[in-house]
């Protein structure tokens, strides 16, 4: 039993020594490869220096001129590329401005078609009320479109408090009121979201003096 144990230990030690020897050999080979690579790079660098030193001034000047020419070409290419990019950006901006209302106008086409049909029907209509009702329906549909899809909001009703930021007074009269109010609205005002795009034109009634 003891002899088997000793034999096993010897075998394990031998294997360990062999592995250690292999590792050392591998490390040595890698080191030699690195050294060879460094030597090769150093040799290449020295060869380049020798080649540079062996060139005549005329050859060196010609080489520099070629390098300058390549740099010029690269700079011109980059400038052309930047110019094309700038032109594309300008065109996109111009198109965005030129066609900014395209979607709105497309949505208005239905209302225009309905107005055309109503006008054609009016030529032969015997009932004026039917035509008036048709116009009201078109107007209601158009207002709904502008309010719900484009955030256009109408304002200005009789009895509202007068607000110079919203209303344009085209006349003033005295009345039995405690503060200035709208006596009549001649043209509605409109907001696009929170921005006033048209002030309401109104008649204002103010407290009697």
C-alpha cells in the first residue's frame, strides 16, 4: 500500500514537472516571438530612415508636393461634401416652409367640395331653408375640424368682460354695467392654442359716468 502511494506521488510530481517545463517553454517561445517582432519593427524603421536619408532633395520635394496635392484633394472633397449637406438642409427647410400648410389644405378640400355642391344645388333649389341648413352643416363640420385637429379656438360673445389683449374695440357706449363688457361682437376672435391670431372686433359698453 505504501509503495503504491509513493509511486502515485512520484507520478504526480513528474506530471507537474512536465507541465511546468511546458509552460516555461511556451513562455520562452512567446518571449522570443515578441523579441523577433520588435527586432523586425526596429529593422523596418531603420530601413525607412536609411531610405529617407538616401533620397535626393529633388525626390523629397516631389514627394512632399504629392502629399500636398493629396491633402488638397481631400480638403476639396470635404468642402464639396459639406456644401452638398448645406444645400440639402436648405432645401429641406424651404420645403418645410413652402408646404407647411399642406395637411391643413388637404383637410379643407372636403369643405370646399361641399360648398361647391351647395352652390350648384342653389341654382335649382326651391327651398331656401334647405340651402341655409346645408351651409350651416358645412360650417359646423369645418369649425369642428379646425378646433379638434388644429387647436383653433374662437372667442368673443356678448356679455364677456372686455379684454384689450383679446378684443379690438371699434366703438364705445355707456350703459348700466359695473365694468366694461362686450355689447356686440362684429367679428369673432381666434386663438391658435394660446396665441391670438385675430382679435375679436367688438362694441364695448362701459359704466355710466
